[in-house]
């Protein structure tokens, strides 16, 4: 092991971080990683290897913090903490050696506060500081005005190098103008958010329309199309039963979460229908709750991934062995994690792909023309459906229809399908409710009455806060938690319906509504998933506009009453009709 070469590479990365040269930082970090893999194949094989590992981690953590990747820095910190716990329990290290590694670990854990404290000591009167503060504010403004989470906004802006634009804007430019300039800049470089000045406006033959229709799924179902989510479930089960199985098992508060006590039962449940039914006579269990709730309110439950169940299933399959054991195999470690990856993949990409194919199979029932509605052809339409029946059966020109979630003509997998729930808020409520449960206490008691520190994966993922009090007998379990959480986050990112972003991309439509005198809403559930669209609609029309709602049942009338109260619509402007 060439210690001098390693230390020189570590020093170069520290100097690059201190100098702030982004290109040099990435180059030094990549060189250090490549050199470490060559020079230190076993990072805990003796004190020298461990020391190099800790010093390298200190430099890499500083690099991640400098380039704005605190999550990566936190992951590396957790791994070094696990390594130190293994070192602390080992008899192969002297007290002084353990102390030296402990000091490096302390510096790693203090890295984020130390960087912040240095930033606060900068001279606030310099042009450089003011420009940096302006850029940081502008990034926050972009996320705020476009309704994105901070990290989501940064992820959107990352490919466009927007700092080049921000370095030329006046420091006193108003927030709205800054975000407008950033949006135009990104759009010119291929971004999906079109500035309002470039967006399509909707009219009828060049004339502004006075009538707006809002079309929901009930419109297609009225004409006999089997477009309900239970119909989608039947189609999906024929095409991809694994996707149905994953969704039924892992989503919702009840579903199938208590149907299997071991992974064996889950394994049989996931087998192809012919194999289970013909060969073994096994029937796929579908609970009453799943039929009446889970799939009937499909988009809402897309946000209720049962993380606790995911980690419990992983816990049952993850071997309780250490990496240093002779019988340890990384195949045993990655196989359960791949199960989670499969669940994420099937409930995102597979589901969206088959959803689009299912949309293409929908058709109106025979004899539907006898039930056709008297639609105003001089109106414009906000269509939540993905079908083209307004065009093909009612003869409405495509130029008068805004397909807010896309339509069947679009590229496969591009239809907007997802939840709009604040996952973090829901998750925090769940944590508060469950933090005092016996299974999530720090100390557990086994069957023989002996106490031990809790190392169940669900506890480590959600309630373990202090690394120093953890059960580090099997550090690989901590790595498994990090890997599983990363896979689950991919699911939430892929299935989040960012209504604010969709509204921003369609503001040209909402800007076309200033002459609207009547709004007719047909077949819409008026649920929370799409409430942001209705709020924007309410803000885009005059206060005295007439609102007309269709209803099918007494429950629909209750939802209508709640809806116009929530949007503060005058009851004198509201009327209903039965379909």
C-alpha cells in the first residue's frame, strides 16, 4: 500500500474543496476513489488500511458537502460509523489507534456544522457573497413558485447550469421575474416547463369561448366504457399478476398485509395463475377491503406504500450473518433487496405501461348514441380523461381540448398517473403514532428474558437516532436499511403527481378563461388528488361565473356541496343535473 500516494491524493481533494473549483473537485474525487480501490482492497485489514479509509472518507464527505450532496455525505458517515464500531470491538487495535480513528470520525460528523460556520464568517458586504446569496435564494424561489420540493427543484435545474444565467441578473430583481427568466432559460435548453408567454391559448375559431366543460371519468362511464380502476385491475392481473400482487400486499392500511406470515406464502401468491391454479389449486387471495377500497380509490392509495411491511418482509429474508463469516454470500444480501427493487419497478414503470395499453382498449358500449349529451360545440374543454371520445364521438376539435394528464396518443408511459399526497407529513404522523410501540423500543427482551439492543430493520429505518447506541454486531443490516430506503424513495419520486408543475406547464389554458361565463363539470369525483386544478380554475374565472355539476348518487351531491364550500363559491351560482 502506497501511503504517500494516498495521502497526496487526499490532500489534493481537500485543497480542491477549499479552492471551490468544481471541475477540479470532481476530478480529484474520482482519482482518489480509483486509487483507493487499487491500493486498499481490504479497507479494514490492519490499522494502516483503516486509517487511510477514514482519512479518505473525511475528504469525500467534505467534497459531497461542497457540491451540495448532503445525503451522500450522510451515507458515507454512517458506513464509517459502522466501521469504527467494528474497530472499537476488535482486539487487533491499540487504545491510541482507536482514539485516532475516533477523532477522524468526530471530524466527519462535525463536517456539516463546520462548513456552515465558515460560511457565516464570510464578509457579507462583498459582491461575491451577495451574488452567492442571490443564487441560493433564486433556487428556493424556483421550487416555491413551481410547487416543487426543494430537492425536486434542484434536480430539475441541475442539467441546465442555471447559475450562468443567475450570475447576469440584477440582485434586486423581483422574485417573480427571476423565476420567469429561469423558466425561459430552462425551456430554451429543452426543459418541460414552458413560460406562459409561449404556451398555447385555447379559443374557438379565434374567438374567446364563454363556456367551459370539465370532463372526468364519469363521462366515459356514463357512455358504457369500463374505465373504472377495478376494470384496470382485471386487465392488469391478466397481463402482469406480479404488479397486482405487489400492490395488494404493500399498499393501503389493510389490504393483504396480514395474509402471509412467511415469505413462502408470498412466494406462492406471486406465481403465474396457471401454475398456482392448475398445478396446485391455489387461489390468489383478494380481501373485501382491497376490492371495495384499495382499487376503487387507486390514485389515492398510490401514496400509501406500507414501508413497515416492506422492511418486515426484508427482515424475514435477510440472513443474520456478518460479512466476515465463512458462509456469508453477497447473493444472500442482494436477493431480498432486489425483491424491493422489483416491487418499485412493477408499481411504477410496469403499471404505467400497462395503464396506457389498457386505455387503448376502452370503448363505449353498444347503443351509446341514444344517451349522448347535448354538448356545446363552441366551448373549450378541460379533460381529465385519457381517451379521445370527445373528438371521435362528439366531434370536438382537438384545439379546443386541454388534456391535462395526457391522452392515449401520447408516448407510452408518459400519461400522468400518481398520487398528490404529502408523503413526509403522512410519514411523520405514522412515526408519532407508533414511536411508543413495544417493537420499536431501543431495548428488547428475548424469549429467555435477556435484554438486547433492537436491530430490526423497521426500527433501524424509522426510529433509530443515535449511532453510538446501536447494535453493531451485524453492520451489514445498517447498509441494507440505507439501500432499501434509496429504492423506496425512487418509487415516491416516480409516482408523485406534481400538480403545481402540471398547472405551470398549462397556464396558457387557464389564461384563456377570463371570458368564461359558465362552467359545466361532468363525471368528476372532485377528490383531493385534483383539488389544485380546481383552485387554479377558481382563481382564473370571474366570481359571478355559473357552476353546473352532474351527479349520479346522493354521495355525489354531498361531494358537490363540500366542493363549492371549500372553494368559496356562492350557492346562488351553483346548479346540478342528474346523469
